[in-house]
């Protein structure tokens, strides 16, 4: 794995690591339903895979290959993210949590054989990690098809 770049001077050495938590199925159900409908994956299969999913660090290669997330761009700054998410998300709360090592639900990524990784939930959290130079941990859902 390549060394993860820090986008703020010394950020990775100074910031406490967030305490990533497996997100609850109930909180992510809407995203699972949306993705099942859009992709044609049976919702029950996706739910079962979610239940079996485990937390893992997101590699540079996996992150780079997720075509459906804004955080693939390595040039984001905190200010740009605040502007981008204005009126959509409370990015200040996310950023503060990431800066302070808070307990944060992990973004959810679907890994399917023959497909690129697909972000199901958590683009704002990934944007925060990108801006702060933090290596994210995600809930990795693995499916064969």
C-alpha cells in the first residue's frame, strides 16, 4: 500500500485516528434499497451481505477506482468541501469528529467480482478524510455477483 498523503501539514501525525464503527442496517437501509433498485441486485442478498460485512481500511487503489464518489479527487480542501456540501450535509460536524477521533459510522462500500468498488454511503465522510489526509476505514460488503 502506498503512503497515504497528508493534505494538511502534519495532519496524519497530529490528528487522532477516528474510531470507525460498523453502521447500523436500519440507518443505511435507504441506501441499500436505492442501490438494489438501481443495480438490479436482490435487496435480500444485499442485506445479508451487509450483515456479514466487516470494517477494513480503504486502499488508494480501491478509492481511486470508486467512480461514484466525489472524494476520488485528491485535491479537495476543507473550504471547498464546506462550499460543495452547503445546504446538504453538516460537514462541520463530520470534520470536527474526524479531527477529534470521534466514533463515526464507517462509509459503506460494495465490492463485487468483476465490478469496480461502489460507494453506497459516506461520501461526505470520505471527503473529510481526503481533506484531512486520513486513511478511511469502510464497511466492506463483498458479493460474488
